[in-house]
C-alpha cells in the first residue's frame, strides 16, 4: 500500500521527471544504438561507452521513478547508484576528451545535467526516507 500521506509532493514531481527522462533516454539511445536512420543521422561523434551507459541507465531512471512514486526506500538507494555511476562515467568521458577523443559538446551538457538531477534526487530521497538513520539497512 502506498503511504501517500508521508510521501512529499516533490517526490511525485521527481518520479514524473525520472520516468519521463528515462523513457526519453531509452528511446533516443535505442534509436542511435540500434541504427535507426533518424537516431544515427544526428548523433555526430558518438562516444560508445557513454551512449551505452545512458541507454541502460534509462531503465534505472524508470525504476527509480516508480519507486519514488511508491515512496519506497530502495528508490533512494537506486537514485544514489544512478548519481554515483553517472558521475563516474562523466569522469571517464572527461578523460576521453582530455586524451583527444572525438565528442559532441552537447554530451558534456547532458552529462552535467544528468549528474546534477540525480545528485539532487538522490540526496533528497535518501534524507527524507531516513536512510541515514542507524539500523535502516536491517529494515529494508
């Protein structure tokens, strides 16, 4: 049962953003990865590991969004995992750029936006769901 009395309004908004962003990420990444003419024509200098990560992360975005809507503690943990792995991929992508690899400037902005969104969602969800409290791991 969903405890809508305890779920803050921001969680519903975050859930909608996460699911919408996830579905869009899956669609665009899928079109590019699986060689749809519309996707590959505008892709430019694709960095494969970033594209694959973002495509697969889209499924995690949807799961986290559903979990946030249902107001489950695991949604905070998934959000932290998304934020952390996005930042790690962003660091690897930055290294790729530093070493002279081809890239699209819009990817830099997209990775920065993804990182910011997920750090905010993860922090808010983790704090609000009480994941910092002692003994919470036992009750999950």
